[in-house]
C-alpha cells in the first residue's frame, strides 16, 4: 500500500502596500526570473490579497503569507506572520 505525502505549504514573503480594506491587506511579492531568450535576470512584482484577521498589518510591514482556501474572489492567502514592522516598500 502506497502512502501519499503531503506537500509542504509554500510560503511567500512580501511587503504590505495597502491595508485600506477590512481584514484584508495587499502584499507585493518580488521574485526574480530569467528572460527566456537572453537570460537576463529581471525583477517581477506580484500583488496578492491576504486575510489579516486582527488588522495588525501596516503599510511597509514585511510579512509571510501562507495558502488558504478561497476566502473571496481574489483572496487565497493568510498573513501567517509579521516579520518586521514599518520601513519602506
């Protein structure tokens, strides 16, 4: 009998760029990708909406996001931890 292993949840790290919604923050996640033809490393930014139950996040905070079930049309992440407070984006 084969046992299936659960995949480890993938975490994203980013900066809060907006907290104007109730219990929701917008987090900018920066990643580096290589250009498919030339190979140059480029910076790409993805904006993710995340659930912040206690409204603890402020603009500029570094946070860790964990996946969750869909909470709304665009919100599929939860704020797992606030890594550092304040600062610039």
